[in-house]
């Protein structure tokens, strides 16, 4: 198992659900195809625009969320040594943050500060004006290639720190489409849907929504994760998504309701 294996597994999943995240802003669901597209764009952006070197340290300074998990996986796919929360000892090449004001002085030291708006459908930074030198990564990454251009870069990453064996995880049986089958085509985009891209979490085949889970799904492997820390979110995504769907709930008080709505057998904290 490595970051490339995970990326290929998501590609093969196609339009079947891969990552579903419930937060105060609503429900976001990414198919395997859309998640893989996010990872390719993020990896390409880090390699071709930010110019990180193999094994360079990329810090995630973001709250737990689907964007935080995707940026962590994308950085691993780009060959970065990913750290979460605290700045590691040694050099820091880049920081992905939803609080760019904390890093306003770091650009003078050669650190690339990449601002990612935490709002699920935000495709650019929507907060206060970014400090000088800070990049609006949510907007810039949209121009990166949808196709993974470097399949060897991931070998320099610290994948082993994050990507546990899925057999070691507590996996529940859940409601998820069969990865080998194609769902019925949609009649059109759902109300309020947004354009595709790592800043949005949405897609043209309605992988993002604020409504209820799709009906008629077959039973397959899924994991329900409740109120994870940023480290736990990235570890769960790295260890789960190649083999199973991951459903994450921010609010523990909502876990039982969502367990029933998603037809999951059991809650795992």
C-alpha cells in the first residue's frame, strides 16, 4: 500500500461513494473518481507550481475536514513528508492552512504558505485579505492537471506514518454503491451544486450534496468515524479509502442519526 495505490483504487471506484463528511455546513460526498481528481490536482500543484522537492516537509495547519484530508493525501502523492498540527524540527517547505494570519511572517523565511478556505463549497479564499506572499491555494489548484503527471514522486513521502493497513481498522458494513457497477445516470445537477475542483468538493455527477444519502445502494465495506482530530482524519483516510468508504461525522450528537441514515451497523469513535 502506498499513495499511488490509493489513488489508483479511487480511480477504479468511479462514481461510487468514497468519502462522505458531515459538518455544521452540511453533507459533502465525494465519489472515487472525484477524490482521485482532487489528489491529482493537489499533487501536480505542489510539484509544478509550488515546486516542493522530494521528501520536503509540508505541514497541515487545518481543522479536520474533507479538504484537510485531501490535501494531506495529495501531498503524500507528491512525495512530501506530511506533518499535522505542530511544526516538525528541521526545514519546512510549505504549510497548508485555514488560518493564514498565523503564518504571515513565514514567507520571508522561504516557506510557501498555502491558504485553503475551510468552507465546503469555497473555490477561493473568502476571509480577510491574505497577507503578502500567501497563496490562495484553493483558487490556484483549480488550474492544475486532472491527470497525475508524476507516478514516482510518492516514493519519497512518509506514507508509512499515515497509511495503515485497512485490515487493522474497524470496518463496518454500510450503504455504498458496488464499485464495479455504474449507477443510473442523473437527470441533471442538484440545486445548489458547485463546479468541480479541490476547492469545492463538488462534481457534475452530484458527488456533493446537503441532502440525504442516495437510495437503492448495495451493502459494502464502510467505516464511520466520529469527531476526529486532524491527525486521525488523515490517518483514517489514508488507511481506509483504498478498500472501503469512509463516513465522517463532526458532531458526536449526530452520530446515531447519521448511522441510521447511512445504514451503517455500528459507530466507531
